[in-house]
């Protein structure tokens, strides 16, 4: 597969970099389309979060946590560990959005994932989400709660949060 094939499939070419960063640099990697799609979803989610956090007041980075990630880079370029630690920062709601924003921008200087790309862009649904939302709406109307829950989780993986209201389902892109 080439980067042109990746782009033609609607995936961001930097998803290839993210997928590779998820493995030790000395180990062989077999990139599958499923792995690339997962990396693309993760990349889009991180960019959406950075754009969301950019709207909050800046705060100092969580220095100890950023230092742990930098230490992973220094330890034979342990990018899989660095990404896991970055995910912990992303998910830690006790950290101010501005702190997470500054940490992600700082660390992206090494990762090279263009994480600030979505800052200032209008939030739109990621590819495939509109169809999933329609299927979820139909499942909910027919009373199929199991399908509704599965589709909600799949949408969450794309960075789309769904809420049910008296007026129907509503969604936001993270």
C-alpha cells in the first residue's frame, strides 16, 4: 500500500505515522487497513480534542507527566509508551483543558502529527458518522437497545458523542 492508497481510502496520511509510532522502532510492523483506520480515528479524535482545548485559557503543562513522556522518547524512542502516557493526559478530566492543550502542542513537536490542525475549523462529522447516526436513530425508534448501544460506542470511537433528548438524538464532535 502507498500513501496515495491511504489518502484515496479517505484516511489522513499521518495516520500511517501514528500507527507506526504505536510500535517499537526496532520491531517489524505489519500495517493492516484495520490498524490504519483505528489510527486515523485516534488522530482525528486527538485533533478534535486539541481544537476543543484551544478554546480554554492556557495553563501550565502537567510538568511531571510531560517529563515522563519525554523520558520515554529518550529511552530508545519508546513511542508506544509515550502514546499511552499521552492518552492518560487526554483522558484525565482533572487536568485543566489549557494544560492538556499546552502538553499536546509541546509533545507534537516530536510526534509530528499536526495535532493543532483543527483549531479554528468548524466541527463536522467524521467520515461514516452520518450513516451510523441514522442507523442508531432507526435502532432507537424500533426499540433495539442493543444495536443502539453498539452504535453509540462505535460513534464514540469516531469522536462523536450522542445524547437522546425529547426532540430526538443530538450529537457533538469531540
